[in-house]
């Protein structure tokens, strides 16, 4: 089909009757052939599939292999089952946490289905009846009245002042006036198909009759459902980086294990079981067992903090992703703007344009009063100053301004009581009311489109001046409404267009717009300071979008920054779009498919994209984006369920707060990686060095698990309580394609690991070669204590770039107490016989305790010296 078809051609093609509709039997046959008017569901992953997915991750595989080897050694040697139990417990805990933190199955398609569970009036066999919306078929003749939800895509046959709210599809705040005689073109955007109505939209005024053309997945709403089904949710940057990290660690561990095994067997003649046990230790050392749990705690803490800042996180990984956002693709209406039409200027013929914030003259006030009495909107304000509004947004703007000027609608109507009305009509684009004056005469008031209002111009100069003011308002992207009046000495015998809407006297114009939120300009500036580009994507007209973008700072340089319409975008290939994407700041009159193209073009440049929106039309792009941000107040259920996070106050500025919290969470995750991997890498090279030097394993598998889970795990848990670093919103975001060791983190981990390797091997050497009492058991015990204490205290090096003398030990009291607890538990092992036996250590004397204490705190001293030198260097 084509949209250029006339209504008669559509009726003929669908083999239906525009008056009597389909027969019941034909409708039943079509329903059987084409199916119900419902959306298809996307197949969801089961709990078992999710669990299996996490069990097949490289970290889980390594630990399970280690558990299997430990089980084999335990069977052959008759002991060592504790290792198997501990390792498998870690695997189970990690899988449970991973499945728990995953988002619940998205309900976006369910919400879309609920839009189609309404009833619709149809004509079948020449009789009207109400049927379930899912029983509609192509060829049905449907009727719509004010308040009805349209449940299929239809070609209009007849209209009477029919206005439809299409914001859920197009993002436009204004209801669209429909006209069955309009002829759409094939390339017309949804918002410009005035002879069509679409599934999921709402009738706000008038009535209409239409032929159903498309149902279910063939509708525009169905296309969105398809996009939701087809759009793959990309892995978050954190998930990608942690997956890369796991692979690298696994490779290092595998190479180290092979090297250790070969060295032990062929050079030092160790037994195979001994070397298998060392292999287990290397496998355990390679896996940061507490990393998933600590990351989850940090993200959960971020969720808690964001709730206090009007942000609800639906998918936990979105916290760290929003922190790395480099591009915000924002809807205009209700997000950057107030979604509330507001009169900006008024002009009466005898004066110059006046801003609505200025004091009005007597004539201007009278014009505003006449505009009010020629309106049907109402605004009621309760004791808590909450508005209850009914009516067209344009008329609501008039009433609001009247209230601000100190008058009410009741007072206006008392001065000009209405006696008759010609309702707004799509053909006339006018509304006219007749009012009784005190002297018994009558006053006709007409408001509407400037080019349609039937004015009897006094002079050509008057018309030219009015046209110039109209064009001036329009150039500012204002919606222009004209008003004209005439007096009648007697009540007209006939109330119609001929008697009322002729020979009117022109009064003036008003210009209105959906204004930006007060916070938007500052929020856009803060985003720019943080290295984030804000892009406006709207279904509104180009001039309107351009004006708003200029005002809030999105569009600063029109020579280098482009404003592109959906039609222009459709003519660009994907390669052209990718080439121009960084120079396009505003998109107007776009479709859902366009929004996905824009998001994916930015993603192809390695950018982390946040997409904000509130309509059904935004849902696929919300899902495709790295972070989908839905509006909590004006957002549809579909957009919320397709999003990763919801802004409960619909305020663009709230996103900036969310980004700051996200950056803090991401910083704390990087600190966790720094903290844990410094120890993990050190453990691998300690084992490799020990075997290579012929010392055997300086640490056992159970000791390594204790260090990773207790000595490191407990302090690491409290990194989630760390506050933002200085200048967190003054730095550029990390690129999506940057590795986990970006920004110098890899070198820092290497430095810290080398430090651990040196002091732990030194502790082992001093214990194994101590005069008279030296033994391998003593060396292992001293190495274990040095590793445990130094890795726990390392948290104070990691938690801030500043010196401990600046940040203080007690700024994060929970972290301080957690570190003391881990040190206490480590020391406790050395004094409780059953724990010594479990962890394969022996008691130390005072001198040995002194040595391990000095070695354990030495990394702090080294790091403080390094920070001092770096600070002096920067100052210099």
C-alpha cells in the first residue's frame, strides 16, 4: 500500500463498505486468516539458562577446574576436602549474586500489549457495536470519540473537529488536527499524516470515522514492538571490561600454571600431586573471588544514593554506565522543556509586542480576557497549589496567563457571558463565541490561525504590519494565534459562519511556546564541562527545536553545528550519518527508527550513549542506548519498562546529578579492581617465583582464598561508602573502547603487585632461613601474614589519590573498622590451634611478628612517599 491512496481507494482495496462495514462472517474469516490485533512477545531467558550462562563464564570455569583437581588430590591422598568445599562455595555464591543482580525480564512488550486491550466501536452488517480491540481486522469501519484510545492504524473517512494526541508516537506536545481530505505522501513523517490515525494514540476532541488498514505488528506501534524484539541490549562497559579482565587473568594463570608445572616436574623433581596442588593455588590466585560481590555492593549503594536524587535505577549496571556517558540524546518535550505551553508575547494593533512578563496595558488585558472567554479549557488549583487541567494546551496557556495577571476565568465570563459557540473546526481552524454585552448588544469573538481569520482590514498597511509581526513571532518558533471581534446590535437569526465569522475587526496576536525548564541551561553547561555532548532529538518542528536548542545552549555555533530533520536524515546512508554525527546537535521530526540510527551511529564512534524519553516512540532507542533514561511523570509505561533508569521529577538537570553519582560508583569500582588485582597478580607471581627458585609454594590454596575473601574482601566491601573525588565532574569520561587498565591503572597495579611480591617473598625467605628455627612451614606462615596484613592495609593507599594525612583514616569509618576486622581475623588465625591447622601455619615469636608487621605496613609508607613526590611535582 501507499499513503498517497485516497480514502475511496483504500476502501476499495480492502473490499469493505464505508457505510455498512464488513459482515460478521467476513470479519471472522479475516481474524482467522490474519490473527488477533496483538503484539508478539519476545522469548525470555529462563532462570536455569541464566544460571548456566554464569557458570560458563571464565572465572567460574577456572574455580570449578580447581575444585575438580582438589577433589582428585583429596581422593588420592585421603584428605583435603576443605579446599573443594571452599572453592565450590565461592562458585555458588558468585552465580547467585550474578543472577540476582540481573534485571528482571523487561515488561516493555507487555505494556505495549496492554495498550491494545481496549474496546472499539465498529460498524458490521450496518450496525454499531463495541468489540475487543484485539478482534479488529483490516477493513473494519471504526468510529472514535473524544477520550477514545485508537487501537489500529486507520485511514480517516470522516471527521468533525477531530484532534488526536500523538505524543506517544511523535513526541509532539500539541494534539494534531485531523482532516480526512488531506493526502499524505509516502515519505510523510507520522506527525504529518493528517488523514490517518494510529494505534496507541488518544482522541482529545471531536469525533471521526475511519477504515482499519493495519493491525497488530503491522501498525506503527507494532513496528516499535518489532524494534524492541530485534534490538539487542548491548553489554555495559563494565560488563565488557570485566569479561576482558577475566580472560586476561585466565591466560596469565594458565601460562603461569604450565610454567610452574614444567619447572616443578622437570627441574626440581616435585611429585605430580604436589604440582597439581600448586596448580589449584594458581587457579584460585587468578580469580578475584569477591570482585562481583563488591561491585554489586557499590552499585547497590549507588541505587540508594540516586533514589534520594529523584532517580530510580531499574538495571543496576546502568549506574556505572551513566557515569561514563559521553553523549546524552535527549527528547525535547517534557524533558528539556516544561511540556506546558506558555504565552511569550502579545501584540495589539495599537502598540508594539509586549512580553508576557511585562505589565499589560488596559487594551492588552482586555484582549487576554476576550481570548479567555473564547476558550473552553479550565484550570483548578487546590489548597496545595496543584493544578487540575482540562482542555487544549493552547487554551490552557491563555488561562494560566490570565491567572498570573490577577484575574480568573469566572471574572472574565461574568464580564462577557457566552450565549453561543461555533466550536473549533479543522477545516476553518477557527473558534468563535457570541457574548452578551451590558447594553444589550452582542460581541463576536473569533480566535485561530492568522491566515484563516476573516478580517476586514481597514488599510493595506494594517494588514502588512500584522503579517510582519506574525512572521516575527513565527521566526522565534512561537505558535501564533490571532484574535478578531465584531459587535452586533441584535441577536442573529441564524448562528453560523456567515453570520458570525465575517467582517471581523482585527485585535491582535499572541505567540506561545513550550518553554525550556529553568534548570536545563545550567544542566547542559555542566554536562559540557564534564565532557558530555547533549543532542536534542524531537518529533517537533525544526524551527521550534532550533529555538529551544539555542536558548539552552545545545546549539551554540550554527556554522559548525547542524539541525537535521527526519526527512533529511532518511536520505543519509549509515556511513554518511556516522561521518556527520559529531556535528549534528538537533534532530527534528524524527521517527523511532531514526532515533535508533542516531544512537547506534554514536555508539559506532566508541561513545557511551544515554537516551532520554517519555513516549512509546522512544522505547526502542531507550533499549538500544547504553543507558535508557525514562521520565517518571510524563513517561509512558512502555518507555519506563524499556529504560535502565527513571528520572522521577522529569528534570533534565537530575541526569547531571545521576552522572556524578555514576562517576563516583565507577571510580569506586576501579578502586576495587585496583585493590583486588594488585593482590591477585602478586599471588600469581609469588607462586611462580617460589617454584622457579626451588622453594615450593610460598602460599597454599586455602591461604590464598583467605586473603582474597577475608583480608581483601572485608575492607573492599566498604569502598561503596567512599565519597566523590575532587573534580569528578571536571574530567572527560572514559571511552567505551578503553580497557579496564586505562588511565594508568595497569601501571599502578603493576607497581603495587611488585611491592607485594618483594615483601611476601622476603617474609618467606626470612622464615625459611631463620637461624636454628628456620623451616618451610615458618616461611609459609610469615609469607601468609605479610600477604594478609599488607593487602588489607593497602585499602588506605587505594581509596584516594590524596595522602592519608589529607583524607584521614576515619573519613570512611566503616572502611576503617572493616580493615581492622580483617587484620584482627588474620592475627586470630595464628593464635587459635584449630585455625592454624586449617590454614596450615605455625606460631610466630615476637621478633618474627616484628618483621611481618614492618613488612606489612611498608606498602603504605612507600605509597605515601610516592604521593608526596607526585604532589610536589605537580605543584612545581
